[in-house]
């Protein structure tokens, strides 16, 4: 903020005897000079710059002059100030076109148009607010910057001539899509609704599943310019309050220009601040998954305009689990979980182990002689792997930008024209394409998209280490990976829990999807205040007796 803005702020704090707008008093040349010199960081500073205080002007003329400079009234087509006369007083209704419910606004204006000066009496503001606005969500504000921020958030503001207080009506109706099944977390059986870009809709989807009076949703704003709504959701009598306080403090201490990219930018600001590839939060677009984590004592952070939410704290094994496992029987859920673990392991270690056996065939057991390239290619094995790795990534990026009708054609090009011909011409050996396909399938089978990308980076690093140092590279690379994951902390929680530190009971629940009535305790990682899920009457042992 420039010195003149600081001066204006000091003048505003000291109070100005004349609440009229400075913009209304300047001639055209001075106005243009003042307009081009503005460098405000937020609404409050902009209001102080243009009218030297943050009070709501009593004269409608001064209010319009300030709004034209601060909010773009008369310049932006969607900024609307509806002028009308209510009981002999000039009144203005300020709102953003497209953010309000037209039917509700029309009904309120119709009722106000019938008022007479005798209906209002001497206290016009209190009479309108308390008697003649048939609406539930109504509040008053005496600061212009707060009124403008509320209008930018979708509310309506009613300004009355001669009053330095405005009436705010929460008539928001954001444009949003209807809930639909997330593309990443699909299940065969289960709900088909998912989060949308509206934070109110997302909270309602969770509250529909968790009808607990202890479910708290604390809202705050982040970003000087974007004023993005961020909500911390938790169950008060279950969650570790010190963890909630730590997350709340980090969000409140942020001094950012805004969060235009939503939850990912917030994660980088409060959790994963460095270059570590592995995610420290779990993203989910399914309300049922979020509800189950809330009942386990975790904290959920929602960001407006983001169709996914962040679940904290999380571990490596949390990111490996999927909702489909809990939609099947315990036996089949355990089977699916083991298959998924096998795919994740293959996505990380299959290619480095195969290349290690190619470089050192003496390590190959006799019954595995079938493994290995039986024909030589024109380029080294490590170069083949690097080319295929980058080729798979290129295809993945191309799939994102390819229109759906052309996706099948792109797949044929990749499989036939590139893969098959590359093998026949001798550029690649068959095993490289085969094992790379298995590793890619394992990466796509990883429930967490962020975890799959991180595992792919680890696989690439292990391939290079094996190519350079052989067995030592594989051992050292794997050891460094375990150390990196062990020292990785998710809000002071071990990232590899319950493997490191080892907990046999918790590790058993990771490897085996237990029946519902046998899972009686919440994870110890969350440090919950109430760690019991069920009462003693639901004990399966008691039923057998």
C-alpha cells in the first residue's frame, strides 16, 4: 500500500466529520489522476482511498460516486443498483446480477413499494428491517467495505437515504451443476452423488449423512482480493481439538492475494509447503467417504468453488483405500484391497526389479529363466524405459485434452501405430512394453490420483538408480524412500503409520477389511476424545454367547 493510502487510512481511523464522497467533489482531470494512482489491496483500503472513511454515506449521490469507483457501478454490467422510492425516501438495492434469487427480490420490493411515510414513522431503518421485510436471513451493517464484500459474496444490500446503516439480505442463488458421481471415485454399488462447486451444497450433502449436533462447520475468508470461503468441518465431541486449533490458526494467519485455484493452493499454503512429491492430505469428492472420515475423528476442509475437499490428517495407507472395498462383503473387500496393494507395489517396484535382473542375470532364480529380454534392441534398456515412461505421461496428458469422441482413436494410435510398430522395428523389446503396461495399470488403479503420480516419480528415480549403481542403487533407493516417507509428517502424525511406528492391530485393519461390528475403535492416529464407535450391546462376542 502506498503512503497516500496509509494517510487515507489514518484519516479514516480518526473519523471524518464530512461523510460525503471525495470522488463526488473532484473534477474530471483530478478524478482520472486519482483513479490511475490507486493501488488498494482490499475493499477496505479502496473505500478509505475514495471517501476517507468506512462509513456508509447518508446521501445517495455520494454513495453512488463511491460505488462507481470501488465496485465499478456503471462500468460492470452485472453490478446493479436499483433505485426506488420507499415511503418517500430514496432507496437503493445493490446486488450482482446472476447471484440473487429474482423471485425473492421481487417479492420484497413489492411489499416495500406499498409503504407510506406514516408506516415507517421516525425510525425508518428499524421499521423496514424489523417489520416489512418478510425474509429469514437479514442483518445490518454500518461499514461500507463490509457491505460491498457481502454483495460480492452474493448478498443484496438495501441503502436508505439519510441512514448510515445498510440492510443485508442473503438471497444468494449461485450458478452450479447438480451433484453427480465423481469420475475418479466411482463405485459399482453406492451413492451416485458427489460434491459440486457450491460450498453450501457440499455441506448439506455431508449433513444429510451425519445428523449429529456436534458436527461443526466453521467458515472464514482467505485472500485479500478473492475473499474465498473456507470451511473447517469436524465433529466436536470426537475430534482432537488441538488439531482443529492448529489448522484454524494456519488458515487465519494466511496473507494471500487469493485462492483462485481453490483447495490445492490452500494445501500448499498450510500443509505441503516444500518440494515433497507425496500428498499430505486426502482429496475426496464423495460425501459418504467424507462422512466416514468425520466419524473417525478427522478434520475436513472445504473451499468454495472446489468440487473436492481435503481430509486431514492422512497416511500412505489411507490413500491406498477406496470406497468400493466397503461396499462389498468383508471377504471380497479384503480381496479387492490386496489386489489394489499389489497394483500399487507393481507401479513402484516392478520395472526397477526387472531391470535389475536384466543387468545382473546371476540374481535370477533358476525357475525364473523365462524372465528377461530374449532379443536385443537397438537402444539400451534404461533408455527404452525412459522413452516409454515419458510416452505414457504424454498419452495421459493427451487424454485429458482429447475430446471424448476421439479418445478411442487416440488409444488405437498409441497401441497399434506406436507400441506395436516400435517393437517390430526393434526399438523396444516386448518385455519393456509389457511391464510398463502392468506398472501403468497399477498407477491407474491407485485410488489417490496424487499418490499415483508420486509413485510414478519414485519408480523413475529407482530406474535411474538401478541403471547407475545396480544392486546398491536398488537398496539405497528403497531405503531412502522409506526414510523419506517415515520423516514425512501429516500434522505431527507419522505418514507410514501403522507400519512405522508399528501397530499390529491397526496394521491388521489396513490389510483386512473387517466386518462392521468387529471394527469397534477409531484409529489411534487421530487422537480422538471418544475412541469407541459402538456400545457394549453391539459386541459380536456377546451375541455368540
